[in-house]
C-alpha cells in the first residue's frame, strides 16, 4: 500500500473487546468503517459497522472477513498463525505478523530484545522439569516462571522464592512451555506508547508511570516522576524496537526503572491500557494514532497538553462511576460489558490534574 486509505473504506479488527471498541470510535471520526472479528462476546460491535462471530480456526469465515475489509489490524496478540496466513493472502495486515511472532512467545521476545542490546531480566527456557535447575542457575531466586504464550494480567505465572519451590510452581503451569525470569529490583514501572507510520516516521507519547494491583494495571500517571534523561532514554528504546521490527501502528513498551538504568519488561504490538491517558492528555490519542499509522495518514506528534491520571475500573469499581463522573475533571469510558466480574476491566477514567 502506497496511498492513504480512502475515506469510507473498511478496517477489519481482530478482537471485539474494549480496545477494538475504542479503535472503532477513532476510525469513525476519521471517516472509516470497522468490521469486528470475534469468536465470543464483542462489546466493540456496538460501535462498529460489521461483526463476524466465528472461531479463529474457521478459515472460510476468515477469508470472507478479509475480503470484506480493505486492511486489517488487531487489538490482542494471541492470533493463531494459520489465521494470519489466511488473512494476509488477500488483505494488508498492520502491524504485520513479524511483530506477533515476537510478542506471542516470551522467550522469542526476550531474545529479540537482548539481540538489540537492550537490558532485560535474566531469562532461560524451561521445556520440562529437567530444565529447572539450569534455568534457575541463570536467573537466580526469587524468580518468576511464566508460560511462553497466552499469559496476561498476571495469568500464567508462578513465583519461585526458593529452588525447592520450583517444581510445584512449574506444575501450576499445567505443562505449558515456560520461561524463567529473574526478579528485577526496580523503583518504578513505566510505559511508552509509540507509533510508527507506513513511511517509517515515529512519534512517541510521554512515558507514563504505572501501578499494578494483583497483577492488573490500576493507574497510569503522566507525567512520570523521572528525570528528563530517563524519559528520553525510554522513548529512544521504544523507537529502536519499532524500527527493528519495521513496525506499522501503535505499540506499548513496558520498562522497569532500576539504579542501573531502564530494563525492558515486555512489548505489546497494539494500543495499550497504559496509553488510555492520551484520550484526555493529547490532541491525537493512541487510538487515532494507530488508525492514522495503519491507514497511511501523517502521525500526530503526541504532544501532551494536560497532566492525567488514568484509573482502571475493575469489577465492582464500575459501581462508583456516578460518583466519579461528578468530578468536573474526570472523563469516563465504559466498555459496554454486561457483567462486572472480579478482575474484569469494565471501564476507565481519565482524571485531568493540571495543565502540561
């Protein structure tokens, strides 16, 4: 694709959750239609032009979906390789499958980052119980065992505080291929939301400071309480990753702040929960930025005009929305989900706390 996507064209989105919902709304502002592909419940379909409900193993449904779209993007990473092959036969896919191949497997991701010369936690592969001792010799203890694929929001992980606890921790992962990661002693976790256009241009937002509760992101605050040099380093790291992948779209890069510098925790090749603050803090938020990037538009510069705290509404937190909405500095985003279960992201608020 060399020309910007024409107004009225259809953007396919793999995944029908809240990120797909907000991408659809951003695309509509730019004159595009969105078609959602989702095997299950799809709150994104409430604000989209079309919906295909089918599993990712239904290759005929995937072909019909691809033929109905002018380009395709995604809101989550765990898309089977066979599905990607079918989709990309007829329709451009942004970001392309290279980004997914890297991010879908924690061992591949860590190896990729280390190959760029970036600092990561010490890591080692675990294909079975016989690998435990050698892996922990690399990482030390305490360590975290993680499934190589399909983990999110703290799922698919088990802590190992001492070597004698390692076998039970591995058993809790139910035989899935795993990776051991050493603990990183960090003072803060930050994330950079950055975008790369089809022309190779890169634009990044200010790093946000993240707080997690029970493995789930609770708040992101911008600006982060970091010196300018570290904020600049974080943006440069994100840019380096985007360019190495020849990436097109928005990516979230999570980093730990340590006394020795920044350590890359993980990458997410999509719009990211920690970038929701951009909806209240920037003229062009992360969702519009992603649509601009994949559609071949010029990128927004990501400049921040406000200081913002983003707070996730998780489970029963959504019952507080009326009270929260009474604050004149609060912007409310609800995801259209029908049941407030523990640990389920039901919405978020952006609280403007001052001018940039």
